[in-house]
C-alpha cells in the first residue's frame, strides 16, 4: 500500500499509521501513552543530541536508513561518556512511499534500539510531496557516567585509537548508487559498548568521536582546533579493508575523507594506550582497532606517510558524497 | 547566496553554515561547545518530545517555519505540565535555498526561543536535492512541575476551556497558497505562560493539549477515547473571528477541523473553571479564552448546535490541509 498525503493530516489515517506501524514495533510503556510529551525520570547530568538522516538509497548492504538513524544518535551520546537511554523519532515521508517499506525500516529501528538498550519514547510523522523517499530525525538522551570527555580535551602525549577499518559505509553507499557489485557492506553499528568498555576499565579517556561525514581527517582537525594541539597520524597504521582499498584506488577516493557509521576514535592518556586498545577490541565492532597516532604540541593534522614523508591533512572541502547519512 | 550540496558534506562548508548562521543566532554556552551531544543538568522528572515541520509556504502572515518549529515543541512540553528548558534543531535544507532565508528563519527561532525561555543546545544540518525548501525538526526537554496531567485524565464533570479563536493558522496558510488577500494571520505562539499561569494558580488541571493538526474535533476525540468519557461542546461558545468565519463560509471549511498553532484546551475540575479561565486570560495569547463544554459519562464527542440540536463530532478523516505545519 502506498502512503498518500492523508497520512500526514493528523487525523484518522495518521493515527492508523502510528498504531499499525510505529507503536507495533517501538512498543514500550512510555511511548504507548501517546501524550504530547514522554515523561521520564532521569538523574544527574545528561547528554542530549539530534541528527537527521537523508541517505539514499534507503536500503543498502549492511543496513538501512532506520539502522543509521538509531546508531547515529546512540553513538553521539556514547561519545560523550553517556549511557544512551531514550530516543525520539521524527519521520518525514514522501508521498508514494510503500507502507511495507516504512514498516521494514521501523522494524530495523526497533531491533537496533534493543541492541543499544534504548527506548523510542516519542515520535512524529509528516507526509510531503515527492517520490516515495523518507527522512528520519532522531534525538536522544543519555546519562553521563564520565563527564569530562570533550573534543577540546586532547592533551599532548595522548594516543589516538581508531576502532577499525575506514571507508566501508561510504564505499557501500557509492557502490549501490553506481550499481557496482561487490562485497562491501556499511559498517553501521552502535558503539555504546566500546565506549562503555573504556569507561568501565577506568581508562583515562580525554576525547571520543564517531567518524562520520567528513571522515577521519575532519574529526581530527576538529580535535586539534578545539584542543589547541596538533595531531600526528601514521598512514601505515590506518586500517582499510582490501576491498575498500581496491575500490578507492579505482575511483581515486581517500579513506581519510570517507564517511563511516560504526567507527570512532578514542584519545586516551599515553600510559593507558594498550589497555584502551584491549577494551575497544573486546567489542565485535572494535575487533580491528589500532593505535594510529599521537597528540603533540602545535596545530593542525599531519600524517607520516608510508615512504616516511609527512603531509598536512586538511578538513574536507566540497561535497564528499551527498546524502551519505 | 544559494545553498548547494557541499553545505551538507560535514566538512568546511557545513562548518561555515553552522558558525555563520546557527551559532551566530542560537549562541549559548552549551551549544557553542560543539560536542557530539549537549551536556545538561536536569532534575527530577522531565518531559521529552519531538516534532517535524514541513509547512509551505515557509513564510506567512504571523510567522514562518522557524517560529512554528520552536512554538510546536515548546507547546508540547507545556501541555504536560513542564517548564520548557532545552531544544534541539535539525535542519534538512533543499539545494537552492537562499542562505539569507535560512538566516532569517534561524533569527526568528532565536527570538521565539528567547520569548519561551528555552535554549537551543544541539543541532544538525543536512542538504538534499529539491527546490529551495526547508524542513525543521525540533525536540525538547522540559522540567515537569505538575506530573499527573494527561490525555487520559479527564473526569466526569470537568470543564473544557479553549484559549481563543479557532482556525487562524489554517486560514492564514490557505490564504497564502490561494493568493487571497485578507487580514488573517497565523496564531502561532508559545503557550508556556498560559500553562504556567494555570499551575501557579493551583488550578486542578486534568488535561492540557494544544489544538494543532486535526483540529479541536480530533483533540477532543482523543481525550474522550483515552479517558473513557464523553465530551459535550457548545457551538455558540466556540470563538471564531469574523474574518475566519467569512473565509470558512466561502470555502466550506469547518473551524473544528482546522489547524491552530497557538491554541490549547485545558480540562479542569468543575469548581476551578472560572479561576482557570482568568488564569488563561492573563496571557495575551489567551485573551479570548472561553469555557466551551464539559466532560460527561459515555463515549465520543457531541456538539450542542446553535439551534439546540446535537451532532456527533468525529475525528478528521482525509487530508485536511497538507503541510499545514
């Protein structure tokens, strides 16, 4: 069945869509009350964030827009040293979208939320003209367990850990769009366990960031700027799968600027580096983690190349890949 | 200047847009940190909600999409007996949108947030193909000061107060679309003061709801359903401005099904009715408030007509006016 403009009216059809799709899958006592707002008990200091998702195609190897929408917000909360607790979900559906497709996306969101230990407690649905697409906004609340983790917290001597291979999400989306058949799947995943492992092990974590739009290059530049330090990374140490490397070589792409949806960096005290690496590797999503560089005095990001040269790594200029997340 | 896909890349241009437009206007110490999440101290029980806004045209008499996006979420929080505190804002901008237009919307959001006493503490920007439009999602957190207000809390004998004239927002949007020149302006407004007046005065409020998409008819049906009661309203008592009444007569519209963006109902204990009406009227946005009906045993919504007949008022079927908010 196709969704038409009546489903966005706020009347009978909107109610049916909410009941038959969203409440059915997101089902929990808070959401089910259908009040104007969810009512929650939270304690202490919270992390609060939002992200919109506009990826095309909606379904790709390794996930779909719904999985992205839950992971993206769960990860933003986790990176602040918070345990993700509650999400909201706002759907903007284009006329002509398949009801079954929307339900399949909602089902994935429910499964991913379960894995990440969060409840979807409030939602909203709008319908607009278009070609059957869907945009999803999620916001999220988490309870902070370690409060001083910050993009401005990097200190000279710190060690940078990357949780795994770069470029998988970007390469998977681009492959779908170009109709290239390969085995590359998006790395889209919730990173709450990696973050929690680090904190549970008492690692002195100074900064965590998920490596999404703009790629590792952009994230590291933000860290250098905000912390007033320079970053050195080692080309040899940065993990990229053989398939993605081949894909990049053919298309002239640089994994440093490619988007990921299940990768993070943790910038930790030098003496905690090896313990931190072990903590990250305990999660299946961190199995291929590496120490990739250090924080130094100065400014900007530099990479020691395989040939022992050194080059400046700037932020992403231009468009990268549009609608990557 | 026109916004193109590079502004959604997560790189340099996204950063410029955030700095030059959003940080400039939303400017506050929490947002300015630009972490993956905002860090907040909240206490006790909170209300948490989300809403997406897709209204066309983006600018209309009485407001724009940015004013709607702040008021909508502020109102959803206020209706739960909460003091609105923090908002997030997610922008999905269509390619070709004017940077000046986006800035003008952001400016209105900042002004409205100031009026409502809330801070915009986290945001996100995406760019998609299209014709220069914009979608905005807001989520919000409020601190609950009276915890038992609920759409399922209406009790037999309760009195229903409507905060003012019906239909203004709907008629204003429709006038813009049809190119009809008239004086009708959207009623778009934050309702936090009306809600707070009621609670400050110690009124026994059982239910509050803003009267948006689906109109008064749909809201009252939800209250009747969820509370297991019936609703009686009095046609004579329902305020509609002369301009909107004329507009409705010509186009065959029923104000009961028209969307509002600055109107609410409060369902209160019978003996508190007159005090409650005074509390609502103390806010300029409630100056034309009326007692419009009562809660009774039974089910459904009935209206006593001007001719002393009675008719059943059902929820909105069909599309109402698409993209009204």
